[in-house]
C-alpha cells in the first residue's frame, strides 16, 4: 500500500492541517516526524475549528492511529494541555489512538527560558523564534544531554539526564544573567508529568515497520515549511530541524524506501512569519489585501504574516530538495477579485538573472523579483469541488504554476472546509 509524506513547500502556514486531515481518511496511521509545538495547524470540520500545534492532524478523525515520532521535540506539559483541549471538543484520545516514540527528546522549561533570553539579548539580528524552546531542545539532542521519553520511566536515569543537562545550562544561564536551575523543582515537575507521557510511549519504529508490512497506509505529516529547513532554508532565519521530506524516514524510524509519494503543500501566494529574506514580499495595498482575505495570522503566535505574490523560483527549489511528486495548491480563493496577478519567475541579483535563491544571506537580501503578469478573475472560486467550477483564468493560473515549478497539482483546495477540495491525483493510489 502507498505511504505518503506531506511537507510544506514554502515558509509554513500553507494549509497542511486541512490537507493532512483530508488525506487521513485514506490512511490508517498519521505520523508527525519533526518540529515541536511551534507548528500550528487549523482544521475546520463541519463548522467546528480545531487548533493543533503538536498532535498529528489525524487525531481529530476517529479510528486512526496518530504517532509522534522521534524527530519531534516534545513539551510534555503542552501535550497534556492540548489533549485536554481536544477532549473538551469531543475528540477521543487513548493509547490506542495516540503513540509517542520512546526516544523522543523532551522540551523542558529551561529550554523555553533560554530561547526567550537569547532572543531578547540578540542585538545583531533576531531570528524570530516562537520562544517555545524548540531550538535549545534540539541543541541538547545533538549535544547528547536530552531527557527523552523513556528516561521518565526510571528515576535514577532521569536524575542522571537532568544533571548532565544542568552542567551545560547553568553555565549558559550565568552568561545570560539568569538564576541557576532549581534542580529539585525540575525533577518534581518531570516526575509529576511522567505518567501522562508514558501512557502513550511505545517503540514507534517497530510498530510502524510492522504496520507497513501488514499493508497499512501511513501518512507522514511535516511541520513548518521547506524554506525553514535547517540546511536548505533561509539560514539563520530557519527552524531547528530538517523539514524536507527525507526527514520523514529519520524522524520516525522507517526506511526511505517505504515512502511512495511526496506531496508538497503550496499556497497560491506566499507568506512568511517572522524575520528573514522574502524576495516577493508586498508592502502595498495588494499585500494588505492578501493578508486580510487570507486571514494571515500565525496559529501559534498570532503574529501577522508577511504576504507576497507566488514565488515559483522558491517552490521549484523546494520541490527539488524534497523530491515532491505532486503539490496540493491551497487558498486559491484568496486571489478572487484581483484584476492582475503576478508570479515571481526569477531574481535580478546585481544585473544577473538567477533561477534559484542563492545560499549566502547577503546575496539573498539583494535579490529583486522578476515578475510575470497574468489576468485575474472576478468570479468566486470559494468552495469549488471540480475543475468545471473554476473560472478559465483560475485554471490558466494553476497550469502556469505547474509549468514554472515543474511539478503537477495533485489536489486543489478552495476553502478551509474539509470537502472543498479538488482531487486530481490520489497520492495513496497504488
């Protein structure tokens, strides 16, 4: 059976939550494989809004197994809060519907404190972090001083892991003018939250491989977007994990040969939250209009998103680095009513035309977008569920995007509602 990876192909906020939820009807298992609770997903199901930032989007659909893989960094207190909130909305969450990899690193309160203190004191260039401790937690992972889910089950091991982490963190905190960590308080908090987390702990790598051999369909859900990838994003204004599709294997313990289709989620225009380069950004009435029509505010932070025209250069690049087989094109309805639309088809860098975003930050900052114009449409595309429902100009726009990014549209989304989706190619088709 086909297994599908879903990744954002821009700077995040592309509408992955709805697409993953929509696809989860065809899947048996939904897996989060990177990021933390800095990644917001909003789902609208039968008029009810669900806001997720840690749990896989499939959790709201009954009868599915949702998995948090080892590539995620897990804030156990946020997990408890998110589970309680969803239960309050009638969602059933049990060890039969949610599983957490035993080797998943934890985000501790000290990580968030460090994250916020660094951002507050960074006078050179702020990264635009959410301040939730994601970066410091990943630093501890590669520094081999994480407290992991499995460590909560043994008190002696837990104390050793905490002591190793505090040797590092107390030295950092002194340099930032913070008080030393209260070891007893931290251990007490971890012991108190341990039963909540351990209830869902499992050898995820083993379970997923067994499920795959049994013919179950697995949907891998990425967070953020490929342009925030720690290696291939607009560094240093990136997240602290690998976001591209290859991470699905590493972040869950399943081999790369088990991935059959990579679906890139692409918004019909471009947005970005926080700092960093954005060649096609609009700071005019058109940019304001896109933001207002698209309700462009971060699910997690509430921060206003920067808006711009569709950047085909960047999406072609991310489709290549993630090996995207098809895209899900979202928020087409936001473009309704624009007399003229623009697509970025290249960059002018000091008189030289580029067909990719250069790696060096100073060169990125000097890139000037080269636009191609297309006629817009006046009719509404909101709620369209077939090509026949779309204006001719909207179809031409979609087809031109396909040509420029060299990747076909597999799904087209025309509103936040689950069923307002045009299926062109089923990613789960065998």
